[in-house]
C-alpha cells in the first residue's frame, strides 16, 4: 500500500474497532467518555453506520480511490469541528472531543500523504 492508502486503511480499521465496541459492548465504553449507560437502540444504530463507513474506508484504501481520500480529509476535519461545537454548546461532554481529535489526526496524516 502507498502512504495515502495506508492512512485511510488504518483509519478504516479504527472505525471497525469503534463500531464493534459500540455495537456489542456500548455500556462498557460509554462511561469511559463520561456518557451514561443506555439500553436505547440509538447507540447500536450509530455503530452500524460507523461500521458501514469503515467498510467504505477500507474498500477505498484497497482500490486507491484518491478522490475519496480527499473527501475523508475534509469530512474528518468536519467531525472534529462538529464534536468540538457540541461540547462548547454544552450538548455533549468534553471527552467527545477525543473522538474528534482522532478524526483530525487521521485527516492530517492522510493530507500529508496526499501533498
């Protein structure tokens, strides 16, 4: 794999891990981020969507889909901004920024490999 492919592939694997965690053991993960445990379905629905995104990232990496690599850079920076905004607006707790920071770091890695 070339560097852009590798950066997107690794991020896809990260998303697989996040999706699996929130799908199968959400109440073990949520308290780590100061979020309340839940029996509601929303967390598992979100996990399925994240799992689908993981699949797209992995397929894009395996097929060198450079335009999609660029789209992920902008999208992941957008996630960081959105998560930070939710925390600032007091609609989410501060640990959510950790997820956004991981997205931003992945975006920087991909951006650096593309330029």
